[in-house]
């Protein structure tokens, strides 16, 4: 069995990410035009990047930042959930 990953920073970043979802959903509901979309997309990407950067800090001994930035947010959520269940 592989060693358990220490995803402390990723877990904390996911809590912040999840807290931002209400604001992002509200932005979608009140969106009116391209400028609103671009602002929403910028905030969504920033929220995801927070988690990816935290994952890099947790795994920098085996992972590059470039690789971490390619991982989807849902994969990171699943990884943390699996580690919590282990």
C-alpha cells in the first residue's frame, strides 16, 4: 500500500474554494454580457488555482507546479476525499 499523502494545504484550500462557490453561482445568475462572463471566469479560475497551488505545496517533493496546474479541480476534490476516507 502506498504512503498516505499529506494534503493539509490542499484540504484547507478546498474549504476556501467551496466557500467561494455561492458568490460564483450568484454571479452566473446575474450575468449580463461578456464583461460579466470574463469577470466570473477570472474569479472561478483564481479559486481553482488556489487549490492547485496548495496541492503543489503539498506534493512539491514529487510534483512540479506546471503539472499541478493541469490537474482538474474535481480530481483534487476526489483525491482529498479518498485520503480522508483512508
